[in-house]
């Protein structure tokens, strides 16, 4: 290939890599997502497959894509930070308090920013998520509602239009799914909690949709405070039950 063609291909590959990188940065392509096939992706981007391949190889070298025999995936690039963090915090007695304090800071400001910065596209996605939450709230199994819960928070992060908040909180959401800080399933099974959570999520969403930053900030902070208080109650009840069972079990340890 003539040198001029090599330079041209490299420049095109650089532009493609920059475009895909921006899609990852802005959250359009999410960690863990599988990309379309090379053929389909080249068609979608209107570029040649050799240029696309070169761009994707460059992104893989930078740790943004993961290339496998089954296809290309957006890399879980914050996992190297979050996985050790999960190990450090697992079974740490201060984990939940630290986690919820951090969440309160971030969630309140993210909701405030979302109320100011949300686009019509952001608002449409939030409305659709709230509609889904209302729908699955009627199910006896809270699994789908818990999933919609996480999705709504991520949509608020996206609407805040702060890419660092988006990526850090999305990675933190993965730790939440693995019950590092508390058991989310137990939270949803607590009597009356599901109704309260739904009302709180709706309040956050409506404040963002109305463009009311003060109300959005307060609704988000109130929500986190409620969840933390409920988790503490669950943990206290669990400790009390464990103590009671220990007392019952003492009969096996002493003589009649």
C-alpha cells in the first residue's frame, strides 16, 4: 500500500476511535455492552472495515474495548478500581454508613443538576422509566422494580450531564447489585417499603421534569436518608434475631 494511503487510513482510524471513545464517554455505549458485528458497525458508521478494525484495536489497547472471539465489548474499565473496593468494604461495619453518606452527596447534586440540564430526550427516558416502575410495582416479585430503581438513578446521572458522575455511579451500581453494602432484596421485602420507594422515586423524577432544582435536590436527599434508615432497621432486627437464636442454642452447650 502506498505511504499516502497508509497515512490516510491511520487518520480515518483515529477519527473513528475518537468517535467511539466519545460515545463511551457520553454514556451512549455502556460498559459491558456488546457492539454490533464488524460488518454492521462499519455500515452504521459509514467507514471501511480495515479502518474500523484499526480503530477498535487502538481502543482495546487503551482499555476501552475488550476484543473476544464472540465479538467486541465496551470494557468494564472501572472494575480494576471497584473490585478491590468491594473486597475492602465487604463485612466492614462502616460500609453502609459511608456508602449512604456518599450517595446522599452525589444523588442530591446530580438531581439538582438534572433539573437544570435535562434535555427533552432525557426527560422522555425518565418518564418512560417511571411508567415502567408504576407497572412493575404491581407485581408480587420486586425484582423488576429493583431493576427499574437502578435504571432511574442512572437516567438522573445521565441527565446531570456530568460524565464523571455518570461513570463512577454506574460502576458503583454494580457493587450495589452484588449486595456489598446491604441486601437490596431484603429492603424491598420490608413491609410498606416498596410503596415508599415508589413515591420517593416519582417525587425525584417529577421535580427533575418540572425543572425545580431545589425540590429535586431535597427529594433525592430524603430518599437516600429513608433508605439508609430502613437498612439500619433491617440490620438491627437481624442482629436481634441472631442474639435470640444464640440464646436458644445455649441449651446445647450446658449440662442439664
